[in-house]
């Protein structure tokens, strides 16, 4: 039913003939179900049957821009054609051009002009079809959230929800709730943020819609980071990356990129996190308002880089926020974020609430004082033992042996590839089996977290990653994530070596029985 209602309410003032209309309806259904490429292919076929001088053609061009923008396609090649097709009387195309120009300015760091263009698009859309009004409202609400203008943001979110209900655009129903989850997380209301994010995903399943899910997953990642729930944060990030059919708006991608860098910092330390930041620099929104969705982000980038000894990355991070200040004079939020970054550059810790950790003692902001039961890593733990590997491709001995192996979390420019039997490649630069006495490995067990010791014990007994995951109620990805850290801290590279260490530890009662 939501599909039918969407079709009825998404049709424009000008529609093509019956044959083209069927093709266009196929595009609309593909669009809301997350099949962006199929939608664009149907739109191209529709355009090929229309007269380019008609309003019908221009309205379909506007829809093509909408699909491309919402599915993270490159809209630049389409904009020139859209501009040449533009004429007075095509309200849909007028709105899309304003929205996309506003987005382009926003991503380029001209936040004031970008916000003004999005506001103009929203005002123009009030007299257009519901779908155009919804899209313009959604973008405007997100811009207001990024700039921490909560009253206006909440008002626009409320308007978009009312539009969904009154116009029957239930396929877009998850989006207002997804925006509310961002608002809750931004204000430190972690429980409300998680509830809203989970509700977003339920609505997505209910309406067979691809919208809002990646926003929800990125918010849930940040919530779990704030609580110190590393396993759950890793699971959310894995689902985010695996959901190729889901729409990932630039702000969601930036939020997830920060979340992954923070998780790497928490589990592996600042050097690995700095590598991750460099690899994901283009995704972090450092040239746009997404950088200050959390005003602590610039300072966090600086602090992590300095802890890793990467002065160039620290200076680069500081320049990113200072450029935003220069391009948007008078925006107090940006000036405060820059001041926090300068404090971090001077070696201080900014007093700004955030779920991002600023030091190895895990001095969380919103999560400060929140019990981290079951987090697997107590405060002050998680620093990896041994030197960081500089290899571009690292064999992953933590993956189950056998054909193919597996692909694990990317913690920088490196790619972890599941190793087959006998690879002998090390993660932490330490010696392989036979190069380090088991007694030394047993002593290093004390550097493992409770969760890592638990997984190491089961793997040492001969279990596969899948079996460990079933035993502990975790995902295989999470098991692999922790097992890589075990191998790195113990400076080993084979499961056989781990079994030897665990067996000797049990015989000697190493770790005060914590391997039991």
C-alpha cells in the first residue's frame, strides 16, 4: 500500500503518456526500495521517449536529479544538462537545482550560502508536489541540525513528518525519525537516540523502504561508542558497510567514518586511528558543516594525531576547521569548535561533551560516568602491544583457515585478508611461531581485555570464529575483530601458536585464572 500511495503522491503536475508513465512508475518503485541504478535506468528510458522541450521532460529530469542525489551518485554531469533544460514553469526542476546548488556550497564549506539556498528551495517547494517539499524539508532540517539550531530543526522535522502522514508518503516515513535520532544523540540523550534509531529501522522494514537506515546505523554506532560497547559499535559499522542497497547520505557517511576511527582508537590506539583518519579523510566531512555536527570533532582529530606523533595530520585538521571559520564569519559554533581544536593543538583537553575519547584513559563526554558493563575493555585498556605494521596488505591470522579466508575491519590504509593455512604473516611486526617463547606469550595475556581472553581461550581450544560467535552471542565479524587484536598484542600470527600459549597459561595458572 505504501508503494501505491507513493506513486499517487509523487506524480508531478505534468506527466508523460501511458507507456512512459509505466516506465516512470517502475523507476519510482525501484527508487524507494533502494535500487538506485535500476531507477536511473528506467528514468533514462523514460526521457528517451519524451520531447525535451516539454515540462514533462523537465519534471523527469528533476526526478533523475533527486534519485542521483539520494543514492550518492555523481550529480555534476547531470547538472549541466538540467540547467540547459530549465525554463520557467518547471517547479520541480527549480527546487532540485536550488537543493543541489545548496548542497554543493555546503560541501565546499560555504555554509551560510548553502543554508540560504536550501531555505529558498524549501519555501519554493510549498507550492510543488509533496515529494519535492519533503526532500527540500529533509535537507533543510539536516543543515539546521549540523549548525545546532535545534528549535528550527525540530519544527522542520515536524513539518516533514506531517507531510508524510497527510500525503501518504510512507516510504519516506523513516526519515523524520532518523533525523530525531541525530538530534537526541547530538544533545547527549543516548537512550532516546538509540530508541529513535531502532524505530527508524522498524519503519524501514514495515514500509519496505531503503531510507533512513544508514542514518540510524551511524547514530547507533556513536551511541554504542558513548557507552563503551565496542562489539555493538563494530556490528553496526559492519552492517553500514554491507548495506550497499541502502542510501548513505554524506552526513551519515561522515558520522560512520568518525565512528570507525573512534572505535579503532579505543581498541587499537592512536597510531592505528591516525592511519584510519588519513585513509578516510575524504569521508570525514572536513570541508563541510558535517565536521561540526559534533563540535568536538576537529579537536579530536588534532588530539589523536598528536598522540600518534603525526604533527602534519594535526596541523591539517586544525586548518580544516579554521578554513570553515574563515569562509563563514560570524558563526559562533564554528569559532568555538576552532577554539577547542587550538586547545588540543596546545596539548590541552577541550572541555566539550562528546562520545569521542580524547585520551587513553577514555575520558568520555556524554558517556562519562555511564557504566560500561559488558564493554569488553575497561577504562585505560586496549593499547596494542608491539609496533604498528606499515604494510599495505596484512594477512589476517585471526580469520578461520581454509579457502578464501575473510575480510575484516579496515583500520587504515591496510586491508586485512583472511589467511589460509601456513601464511606465517604477522600483524604486529613481532616474531612468528618459534620466534618468541610461549612463556612470554603467556605473560602478555595480562594485556588482553576480558572479551579478548575469552575469545582467545575458545580459539585455543580449536573453535572456529563461527563457533565462537555462536557460543558468545556475537557476530563472526566481531570475533575476528577481537582476535586480530589478540594476535597483535601477543605478537603471533598463527592459531596454532595461540593454542600453545593458552595451553601453557592454563597449566601455569597465568593471569590469576582469567583464562578460565
